[in-house]
C-alpha cells in the first residue's frame, strides 16, 4: 500500500527557509503553498520547484490553514511550519504510519524548541507538541487567529520522533513575529468588546513572566531563558497596548 500525502504550508516573506523547507517535503506526493503576497522573493524561489502555489490575503492563521486544507488532493496531510526541521527518521515514521493498518486520524509531533542558538529544555517548551500529521476529513483548525490548533473528535496519537523548531533568526525577527501575534490577539479581543485596564497592563504580563520563568523553569535555561520569558511577557503587554490604541482611534 502506498498512501498518498499532501504537504501544506502557509508563507509570508520566508525566502530564508522556503527552499530547504520544500526539499524536506520531497517525500510528499503533492506540495501546496498558500502565500500571503510576500514582498521578498519567497514566491520566485518556491516556483523553482514542482509545487502548487496559491496567493491569498492573510486574515488569520486558522482561516489561512483551513483554506490550504481545502486545496489538498489527498486525504493525509502534513502541515509543518517553515522554521521546523524535519529529520529523516520522522519522515520515515510518517510514511510508515499512514501506510499502517487502522492508523489514528491525527498525530502530535514533539518539538525541540531552539532560541538564540540554544535548545530550550524548559521555559514552558518542555511539553511542546503540535498536530503535524492528520486526515483532512476528520480535522480542522479551531478558528483562533493565533496559536491555532487542530480540532477533531478522534483520538490523537503521538509520533515517536521529534523535530527541531528553529523559530529564532535574530532578535528583531523574533520580536516582530511576537508583535504580529499580539496584533491578531488584540483584534480578536476588540471584536469581543474587551477593554484593557490596569490588570491587563500590569498583572497579565507579570504573570506570564513569572509563570514561564519560575513555574515552567525558564530559570534553568540561563540567560536565554530569561530573555525568552521577558520577550513573551512584553508581547502580552503589547497585546493590550494595541487593543487600547484601537479604542483610542474611535474616541
């Protein structure tokens, strides 16, 4: 049996990753990339390969990924991020899994988080897993604009092998990524008529830092752990600052 697999990706200004990413997905029978009108040469680089590329305005992560799922020809989907490195042992496991008898309809993949060149063993990422392999008839993203996850009524399995999550290119890039997430979360809160107050500006960022740094043991990740926890806490502050500015514009 040779079960066919579609590999999906969403992109925006991923010229640094796109070629390596596509080459990693050579095991798939079909590769579809949904691009949010990149302003760098992501599209030109991608078109060098035998893939399908669709451009679509970005509204939020769930919507963009669900749109990509709808374009897939095959039932089995792999959906990785561009900054994830997929080792051959994981690829072999994916192929073996979809060709096994009675596979589950979705599988988590463990992720080894890397930040500033260091593998982060704590800081809240010691249990970092995400669904990266699933059957499209049983799974959809949950509608959240950020930190979207697969929803399914089926039992989710976990693959044995992990991937490396190389989310950090440089500090400015990582900060911009978190700022983008903060803006999307602020827009979602605005639609719910949430108005920020002192609690949101002071206690929510403070709790985020204390939770990641002490409860989730970021302190054991050294200076990189402190920086990571601080940046994530500051992104919470920016979420509510952006929400506040949205209300200021209409007053």
